[in-house]
C-alpha cells in the first residue's frame, strides 16, 4: 500500500512541477537550440523612479526567453566567468567585436543598453509606438524608454554584428501609478517592464533563430 501511495505522489509531483527549472540546450526532438551569451542591461541614463529598473528588466528578458524555450542561455555565473576582466559597459559600448571572441562557446552574444528613460506629459499622436491605457488624458503621463540592442554572431571565423537597433517603447500610465513608482513600488511599473522585456526577447529570438 505504501508503494502505491508513493508512486502516486511522484506522478502528481511531476505533473505539477515546471518542465525545466532553467534553460535547456536541446529541443524535444534532440536537436540543439541556438545558444546566447546574454548580458545584464547596462544603464547609461537617469531613471526617474525608485527601484532598480535595469536589473528587473534583465531578469524579465531572461525569464521571457526561458519560458519560450526557443534558445539556450548558459547560467549567469558561467557567462560572468567567461567575461574575465571585461565589463558589461565595455562589451555593450565597444565597436571592437573581437572582444566577444571569448564567448565562442555560444552562437551569439546579446547586449542591451538603456540610453533613455524619462517621464513626459501625454499628448495624443505625439508618441509612436505607444502602449495606450484606459486613462483620462488629463491624468496621463508617458514613460518613454529607448534601449539599444546589440546582437553579435559568433559562429563564423570572426565575430560579426547581426543586429543593432534602438528599440523605442512608450507606455501610458496614470499620475497615481507614477507616484507609486517614485516611492519604490515595483508593481506600479510591472506592466511597463513586462512589455519591454517581451519586445526585446522577441527581437532577440527572431534574429537568433533565423540566422542559423
């Protein structure tokens, strides 16, 4: 009887558990996924609200790609070890792609840089693209963010630039949400972070998965 209950427990536990606790390097059919050295977001601007937006955004992008299951990212500790003396700032801002040769164990390297993050009054038609919200225009602000995305292809003899894009993202929020964010309430900007992380993850995936 104990053996039956134990077997049932194992089945139920397996069914309720997530399929993978982290990135997995192979698809279900056994073929290898494209691999990416993903660096944390480098911040080169003032953030107009409390909290650590770049860190939360880094986690958001990584988690988005983990859930999608299209690519493989090595553990953060492994990537940091391979960086050696190089810094995220150096990798993000350099024009010398040879610096990425140290990440030859992966197919691509991805850098993200916050170059602008500001809050401005909402004005209809002034922001494109924009995520709108059901808010009275007189009570609305816009969180305007620009992120430089750099993707380096490491599969050839020399590292090559696969994508360089300034990703603009505008989000309509209420004055109440803004005040909450300024006080350090992480939840106030959760939708902003989630949308931007999704957009960046999708651009990474479409570049990495196409250029095989």
